[in-house]
């Protein structure tokens, strides 16, 4: 009898996460996005083994060769293998995407939580900073920052973070404004908990879902901005390969060797689509209004 009762009682410890996984991977778009992103991660991690040759090795007799078995994506104007350069370029895109978004996320969480929780002049001051940041187009602001700091991988991450933190601050502020008047927050105040504990232990865990979704949508934006900066010569500097710099090198050979620009462009499209598909599916899975 006790065994039957035990079998009839559901295990609640794993039910929430299991239900989330079922909702997420029931979406075919999410599965397709995860496959694309998994392939990109594998390319970045195993680049030394997947690359057919050194990404910087020049072979002038093989310059501007069309795609073949020896060079699946062809060669560029210096005879370098495009496939190898694209594989190593995935590392740059991932580093810039996650590091830049990580920095902007940290800034946005800090300022957004302070503005939403304390309000008053703190809220007005931070909102003024957010409005100033939103007044400048993301790419133009990143170009201006790079012009001051100089082109390098870390400076690109700083420039992208400085031009994208406002989105995180805005959504975190909205979540804190909504949650700080809830009963469980009032109960925590009555019990004498400090503001730091209320923010970190009570409000923040309930505000994290939209922040996670926004993160998956901001990473592809950072990848696009990095590719744009590298295309203009303001991003990662040679000989380190970047998808944007590879496309830039193919501008003069669009008719003779279109594959130099075509394949890195396709990689950017696929990766951005993968992040967007996964982000949309993640948003739908975390939305309580769509759970049924």
C-alpha cells in the first residue's frame, strides 16, 4: 500500500526543470538552433584538429583557387585555406560574443537593479545614462570607442559592451520595479533582511528569466558588430582570422573569387539564425502564459 502511495506522489524536485526541457526541445526551431550552435562550439574548440592547414600559411601558387577536395572553401589572394581561417574565426566570434555580452550583462545587472530597487534620484540618474547610451547607434558608438582605444580583441569586447549594456539595465530595472512591491519582498523587509540580501536572494532569482533570453539575443548582435568592425579594419588585427576580415579581403575579388566573401558571410548568417531560433524558443518556454 505504501509503495502504491509513493508511486502516486510525483517527484517535484525534478518536475520543474524536466517540464522546461520538454517545452524547450519540443520546439523544432530550438533543436535546429542548438545543432547550429553546437557545431560552432565544436569548430572553435577543435579548430587545430579540424583545420586543413595553418590559417596564416601563404601558398602563392595556390592563390584564388575555387572550392575543391583539397580546399573545400577555396583559397584567398595569398593562397591561404579559407576553411581553416573560418574554423579559427569561430573562436574570435565566440570570445567576442560571450565576453562582450558578459561585461555588458554585469554592468546592466548592477545599474538596473540599483535603479529599480532604490528609485528616486538613483533611478533618475541611471535612467539618464541609459537614455544617453540608447541615443547612439550601437555600431557607431563601438567605432568611436575603438577609434579612441585602438583596434584589438579586448578593445572590441569593451567597445561592444559599452554600447550594449543599456538593454540589460532597462529590462532589469523593469523587473525590479515590478517585483519590489510583491508580498514576499515586503515580508523580507519586515523580517529585517538587508537590501543586498533582498536584491540577491529574493528579487534577482525571479527576474533572471527575461535576462537569460535577452542574453541569447544579444550574443549574435555582438558577433555582427565584431564582424562589422573587422570588415572595416577596426576589429581583430591580422594575422588572427575573423569572419569580418575574411569578407573584407574578398571585396576586391567578388567576381574572380566570390567564395572568399560568400562562405564567412554564410557562417555569420547561420550562427545568428541559430542564436535567434534558440532565443525565441527559450523565451516561449519561460513564458508562463504559453505553458499550456
